[in-house]
C-alpha cells in the first residue's frame, strides 16, 4: 500500500471524489478471519464474492453520462477482499471522469480491482433495464415459518443438530442479519444452502442463522463461518452456501462458497 493511500474509510465522513481516484480502494486481507476458523492456505471451498453495483456512471468523450449496472466476480481465493465503502467511493469517483469507450472503462475497473485484491476479476456491465438483472426466488424449502424459540446465543456449530440419514436438499431463509464489524450497523440477507450429506435438523439450522443477529463480521466472513460449521457436522458429499445481502450505498454483496469448483452463484434476489 502506498504512503498516500487512505486508510480504512468505513465509519468516517469522507468527501465525495469527483475525479478518478483508484487510491480509494481498500483491501481487507482474508487470512486473519480464516485463521480464526482453522483455515490455512488450502481452502475447503471454491467460490466468488458476487457484487452488483447499481450506481455505476461515467462520461463519454462528449461529456454525456453513461449509466450501467456492474456485476463483479471477486474470486474467493484472492488474498484480499475489497472493503465496500471504499468500493462505493471509488465508483463515485468515476462519475466525473471521461472514458473514450465502455471497453476502456471495463479494463480500468479490472486493473484497479485486481491490484487491490491480488487476483484477476471477472466483470459484466448491463443496461439498467436488462432482463439479466431480474430478481429471483431460491429453490428449495423456506425455513422462516418454523415455530421455534430463540435466545441470545452466538452462532456456533453447537447450535446445529444432524441425523444419520443422508439427504440431498436445498433450504433458505430471509432472516439472516449480521452486523458490520466496524460500525455495528445491521446488514440484512437471504441465505441459501444446498447440500448432500447428513440431514440437518431444520429448527436448529434456523436458530443458528438467527444467532448471527448480533454477530459482527464482514459478509464474506459470515458465509465462510457457516460453511466451516456445517461442513464439520454434515460430512457432505456436496455443500454450497450463498448469502444475498441487500444493497447499501448502491452495492449488494453475495458471497458464494461451494465444494464444487465448477458451481456458479445465483444472480440476485427480488429483495435486493
């Protein structure tokens, strides 16, 4: 990180940059949080952090604004993730900047993000009314109508219960809430789980997900915590988890982790 690069901007009042400012992008190393989960260099999952940027705008060579929705694929094995407020401010800095063509803008985004996270990214740009951006509904069974009692337990594998029967099923809940580790502000999400392994007791799974309500951790780290806890219990032949966090500052984050290196994340949910 260069000496003139700003520190963590989350939770601070920051003036809006109106000219291209790649130095605003701030990396968060993944290793420390993963170490707390017992993870080392060899990860038990593949996946991506799928971002949608709904306020992506720049100027063409005649000064006219161009607006797109960006879809960014940040690989889960990158050394760093990008901090969300710094990403928002960086994207805002493009608003008054001129790019000769959309391809130049694409290459600039790829280059700047790769430099911060330490890996190449994939990127798609869409017109704001593109059908590819239509929201979806998860497949499988929703857990939210289960009649359970909830206490103030912190999330942990001890909350989960499993049986001996091996099943293949998809489950989801709209009740995930976690807290930003810097500001303490709440972040809301739908979480989707698909697996083939020892059967999860559904009431225990819902209690476990609700237990994240007072848990302070970044979105990506919450999903990896879920993956590790579940993998250790259900002994899966296959496991994937994706959380669809609602947008903040024109961005939504959808971390996706899977035992299948060829699996692809779902796009976005209606609530986003």
